[in-house]
C-alpha cells in the first residue's frame, strides 16, 4: 500500500511473526544494534505458531559442498534448478552448517542423531546430519518444541518488544515501491509503524486457508497438523506490493488422520508402527499394518517416503473425476491397536500443545467412532465402504509376502513385514497433509523478497516456511527448522544493516 502520510511510531526493524524464524530474526537484528519491534497476531497467553508444534529436529550439513550437491539434485528432480540462484543454495548450506556454533554461543542444547538425507539415491545425501533440540531453562510453564521455547527465551532476555494480538494488515511503500512501514490492527486500533531499516516477513504459510489451499495445491482436501492461525497473511501482503511467488503447489507431505469433532480443524500425523518414530522400534517386531486405496488394494511400500508419501495420493482417475487414493485406508490389527497410541504425542496437535488429548489405549477414540473396528476383514471392509472380497484378497496376499519374507509387490522393508491377524481388525481413513506449506514470496541469498518486475523489493526480507527454498522434494526431517534458523539470521542481519528513506 502506497503511504505518504505520517507514522504513529518508527523503529529500525519490524519483524512480523514470532515463530522460530521471527524470533531468530528479531534476536539477530537486535544484536546488530537495531531497535526491533515484533508484531504477532496471536495472543500472548495462547501463542501457538507452527514452531511450537514441531518435534525439534533440524538438519546440519557436515560437508557444505556435498550439501550443495544434494539440494541441487532435489531441485533438478523438480526441474527448477535453472530458476534458482545457485548462491541461494550455497548460502543455505553454509548458514545451516553454522547453526550448532550459533546455538552454542547462545546457550542452546541439542544432540546429533544418526539420520542422513532422506533421499539416498541422490548424490550428497550422506553430507546431511539431523540434530534434535533439547530442553533448556526456557520460559516457565512453556510446553511444546524445545527449540521454540529456547528461542522465545532469547527474545525475552533481550527485552525485545512483542505486540501480541496485533495483526499486520498492509506493507506500506513509498513512490518507488520500497517498503517503509507496516499497518497493524490491535488493541490500540489501526496504527502505521515506520521502519528506518527494514521489515522481515516471518508469518508462516497458508495451512489454515481453505481458499489458498484449494487454489494452489494440486489436490483437495489437504489437512495440516500445525497452527490454525497460518492463514496466508504474508502471501496477501507481499503480492499486494508486487512480490513474486514460488513453490505454491508443493509441500512436504504425509498421510494424516483427521478428527474434526475433536475441536481441532487440522489433521494429525499417525504412528504406523507404534514406535514413537517414523520407522519401527529397534528390537521389537512391527505390528501388522498396510495402506489400501478406495478399491481395497495396496498401492505403496508402506509407509512411503517420510516427506514425499503424499505424492502417491495424487494419481487422478480422469474418467471418474476422482482421486481413488483419497482417502487412503490404514488397515491394522489388534497388535497395533494395543501397542501404543495411533498418533504421536511428542509433537503436533496431540503433543504437548494439547489441541486435543489422545487416550493412552486408543479406546476413547474407538468409542467416538474415529476408528473403524470389526471381527473380520470383510466386515471391516463393509464398515469402510470397501469391497469385502478385494480387501480380504489384499490382506491374504500381504500375509503371504510376510510368510515369504519378501514383499513381491512393493519391496517393503522385510523387518516391517508382520502379518495382519488376530480376532479384531481396525481401519482409519487417511488424507494428504503434513506439517506446513512452503509456498510464498521468493527470496534470494540475502533473504530479500523478489519482485515480479525483477530484482528485489527494497527493505523487505523473509524467513521460515513463507517462501521456503524447498521445492518438490524435502531434504530430510528438520529441513524447516534449519531454514528458520539460517534465514532468520540472514534476514535479521541484512534488515539491521539496511536503510530506508524515512527519518
């Protein structure tokens, strides 16, 4: 919005959003000597950004050149390498590699895990390691991802001003199109805040906007298991002043369950093995469990790629105008039902943020009708609207693979081949979804927001999932938090060093 009038107040840097990216940008700009104001639309007493729902994983390149090769290969799969400034990829690799040292300087705690890049067929995957944030002496009473709790404590320690329950409505620009401020709406009404240096957009994606999801994502419905406050505000503000968008039609996806009568509108991840992790528990037999489509047949090597499994759901039947794999049905037996909760309780809406509380034995959810149950596979099929004969044949064939120790249809890992049996069978419908979107205003290696007219929009920066550099394929678990930390620092540094035309 072109603005020529006075400002109600001026500061050096305004950061929009207090997730991981916004917190790091605010801390970095402050430590560079800037006067920083954070605008957060959620209330202070119920602040639930996506960062709070996360498990706390973040990737770290052990070899920068290898990481550049790996991320470049991921873009090449999507046919996007020619559209990307190679400097952006190298900056990502160098800055994410510097994260442990940055955490050490600021008192963060973490552990290194034995996890590498998610796509071992691509060069450079072994250069990536995954770390996990550990709890620190953060804010009293905080529940949620330890990384976000730690970053919030850094903001508090520096006494950086945060205006909660205040929505950013417009980016204010001068006659040249440079950003010179932000219009907000909060407890004090509408205010226009000028910036002497820059604005950082870190307001998250559009997981809670049905309009944007329907418009941009290649399939509908898609259900995400994070905050219900990410409604695409950054996309609206940035496009109004001519920002170029990218990655709007992709996301790091999973199969998710959804229980709208729980009072939470999003989805939730599932725990296929009852192990509390993506893979089966070490030293324990995996319980019987498969995915089937609307015909009652398997179609994937369960559970699929961790952050690309949703791609298997996009196959459309053009004759019937349906997506036969939406919903997918998760079929499992008594052993899985009794093993552990069907959903993870360490992160997401059923985790520490407690959007809803899942029972330890799954019985409350069974009584509520969220889980289908029957004494035979044909009866279970009828309960789900599937063909009883086909589903029984599917389970029988899968069990034959288990007996042989080889999944002749999809090559599933032999250690997960446990037959489906017993006196009771269960099913849950699953949908495409995940933790977050990645689309938004395109950024460069300096975290500057790109303009549709070429170049960048002066004094405007972005960080986090809004305009993430990740395209079709996601590098591995922890890619998003790593990007928040890296580009939060880059955006904070460059915004603090910028100068606008206002006094």
